[in-house]
C-alpha cells in the first residue's frame, strides 16, 4: 500500500508539473495561430508589394508590435525603399521593431520574416499562409516573449517587404545598416507545414560558432531539426533562397529555418486551413530555443 501511495503521489506531482509548464508557455500558441489566420485572410488580398492589401498587412503588424510594447527601430517602424523589378517601379516598406539588449546593446540579432506575398492573379487571391504569414506571426510571438524576458543582445524584428520580388527589402536593410553591429540573422520562411514533422536549418556550416551551437542544441520538442539544403548534401541549396541571402552576401552569419516546398507553394491554395498546427508551434519553440542559445553566448 505504501508503494502504491508513493507511486500515486509521484504521478500526481508529475502531472501537476506538466500542467504548470503548459500553463506558462513562452508564447501564446493561440495568438500565434490566430495571427497566421488573420494575415492569410482574403482581407489582405495576398499582400503584394505596393498594393493596398500589403499596406493593410503592414499596418496590422505595426499595431501588433505596439500592442505588446515593442518600439520601432530608431523610433520608426517603417523603412521605405524604392526599386525596379520586371520593368516596373515599386515602393516597398520594411517593418522594423527593436528591443535593446541588457548587456551588449551595441550588437544586434536580426530576426526576420517577409510579410509580402503574390497578391491577386487571374481573380484568385494568393493568401500565403505558410509563405510567409507563418514567419511573421512567429516574429511577433518572439517579440511578445522578449518584452517579458529582455535579451542580452539587442534584437531587431524585421518584417521584410518585397521578398517575392527578389529579396528587395532585406537587401535594402543590409545596405543601410552597419553590418559590423549585426551578430547574426535568424530568418524564418515557410515554417508552418510539414508532413514529416521536420524543420530544416540552413547556414551553420558557414560559421563555426553557429555549428557549435547547433551541435550542442537540446531540442525542446518531438519535431526533428535537420541541418541540410546548404550545398553539401546533394539537395537543393537554400543558402540564398530567402531574405537571409543578402546577409550571407554581406558575410553576416545567418540561420535560415524553413521547409521543403509543398503542393500549395506559390499557389492560391496556400491557406490557413492546411497548415500543420502542432508542427508549427513546435517549429517556433525550436527557433526560439536556438535564439536563446545564441543570446546566452559571449562573442
């Protein structure tokens, strides 16, 4: 009987501990999913650069940062730029927010995702739930967490515009920023869908200290974190496939988190209803944990 009582007590303690952990997550999982649903709704008309749906999405993202108390970078959330693509002139606008570091504020970790997508084509809205409303919502969740848990290094939250038109927003940011002040770029693009429950991370092989961090990384989830797609494994090379590309070109260390193309990639069927919620939440937990490992390191 004594053994049964002890066993029962241990079980109750374990359950209580698990419940306590679940009651205090690092970010609000429901809000994470809700933001993807909102950003990929027809209201934003596919978020194409230069069009009103893109403007509305940008206003929504800024409102989210303001609501959780994150200030714009240099007191300004918007970074405007112009460019020409496919013989057409565009006006793009990046959204930049910042939390100052508590120990080394002069060095920055840039966490990024792109908020633009493909707009409306032949009457069909390309909502881009996975590409890349998923990354933008995660970006806001990170800000939500870091407001309550200030980082040691300064963090810039960059929602880039015009990724779909040639990584234009990221290029402008890198060209306008003192690159010596950027420690690393963590870029997220297409992180909410996986049939295999696998998340890829690209870029560590170019930077020894990032390799060390990933080699010692303890995954807090059951989702697999795989290194690959970096030009060494015979698979498609993603080294310059998204907004981390301009950082790499400027010799700034980067990690890109993403997944392989699915049937809805760049199609009007990339909708919220088809994301993989459990995988998505786990992916965000993994990326946040990698960030914490970097932020805890001294360079």
